[in-house]
C-alpha cells in the first residue's frame, strides 16, 4: 500500500533528513530568534548545503528537481520546530526560486537560480501593497517602458525577506507591477536585485504578533530602473504566473500548519501523560481527552487532504485552485485551534515560552491571513464549486 505522506523512498529519505535537521539545528535557535525578531541567515544557508533551498528547481541550475510533495514535506518538518524561520524559507524557495524556475527564461534561470539554491542570494516576492492585499489586482505599483529599461514606481508591503536585518535589503525579488495606463489584468513581473537605483527598504516591520524570525518590510520603488532583460515572461502576462505560484504557496502554507499542529499535539500529549492532578495523570480526565483526541483527528484529516493535493499537483500546470485554497482554508484554522487547545491543556505553563505552544499559537494566526485570507479562500472556493456539476 502506498504511503500518501511518503509516496516514494526518496520522499521518505527527504523527510528523515529534514526532520533530523529541524530537530537538531532549527528547534534550539527558535526561541531566541523569535524574541529578538531576527532572521537566522547562517542557518538559512545550511538549507542550501542540504539542497533544500531549490527543492523544486531544476538540477542543472543547482536545484534538487523534486515535486510538490517534497516541498510539502520540508515545510511540515521545518515548521514543527520554527514556523517563523520556515516562512522565510517559503518566501525564498517557493515564491522566488520555484516561480523563477517555472516562468523565467533560460538566461534568467542560469544567472539567478544557482546563487539562490546555495543561499548566497536571499530572494523574495513582491505582490501585496499598503492598500492592496486580498484585492491583488488593485495594485498601484506601475511599470513603464523607457528605452532599454522599465521604470517602476510604487510600494510593496508585508514582504518576507524584504529586510534581513534592520537595514539590509534582501538580495533579489520578483516584483509584480501594472503596466502604466493598461487594464486591471495587465500585470508584468520583474527581477529586481538589491542595488537597483530607486529601490530601497521603506521600513522594517517590527512588533508582529508572530512569525518574528522572518524579516518583513515595506519596499519602495521610486523611479527604479530595471533593464528590460529582467522582465520575466511577456509584457502584461504575469497574472498567470501569479495564479500558478499562489497554488503552491497556499499548499506549502497549509503544510506549515501541519507542522504547527503536529508539534502542539506532541507537546500536549506528553504533558498530559506526565502531569498529575487530583492524584491522576491529566489524560485521565475527559475534558483533556477531548482536547487531545479532537486535535489529532483534525490534524490527520488536514494532513491527508494536503498530501492528496500535493501528490496530484503538477508544478508546471496550474489548475486546482479549489483544493489549494481548500487545504489552506482548513489547515490554517485547524492549526490555530490545535495550538490553542495545547495552551489550555498546559494551563499556566502553556502561556510561557518554555513550552513553545504560545509561540506556535502566535505563529499560526498569520496562516489565516498571509497568502490569501480565509475569507478570500471561501470566496474562491464558492465560485469554483458553482462551476462543478458534481463533486467527484
């Protein structure tokens, strides 16, 4: 019988490697980097040594050439230890590396992917704006052709890896911009490296509820001149790139939810076995049993859904928005509820950083917002379901 969570020996080996690395290297640093709101660049580069920064990128450009299931495995395992660090990994490996691998020219892939796959370059993607989040087609950032360049004007907000520390911009970004004077759907995508004239950090965003170990920033484009050779795809055609990559983003964000939920269950299950109350272990009490049992059942339901979608996803052919939205809609809220139950089981200890579940709870909330809000998923899914004569 095929193991849906490890469908091949290669996937099983990848999970074993990723889990061992996460437990040994990622978990021990998580609390300090969360408290300090610091991105761990040296740890990030170790992922490059393991071949994980380009897990879905072509082998000929330094990647590992694996599939969506492999990406889900890595995100689940890393997130079980440090979701904030994992979010920085997702922004780089999925939103930049995979996007460029799928949509860039051969020259662009050869120039930028090898450094991104080693971690020499830290990448990200710029889509959301101060006044355009869920309504992404309401973006105001524009691009106009000027000779051999494009000139970009506008601002992007909530950009993961936008700031590697208080003053250091990430190395390379894929930036979506509307063609000046064009229609709502005429979006282009550009490679914009650090050092581009007119491109800078607006502000480093601190004081986040969770995901503090990833650097988030506002990025500003003030007459930024980008050579035409760095446009990704045909002018005005990037909406398809955006929709395609959103499917993988939402799937891997759902995988992060799995990591959070699994770790929270492990912590509350162990605590409920060891902690005595009224002369009995906590897990002998019905109220506690309900928290643990329902959490596990919901986690396994979500995990099965995520891996079913991942195993069927073709990275080069978008077209399953219904279920990429569905896994994130279900799993993001599931992870938040499971982490909340873990805090309740641990009581006062759950409220303290020592037991990790308070951090998992804070980190889980972002997954109901980033990469598409739960309300956006509900809208998309209802539209898609209205086109189906029946559910298979």
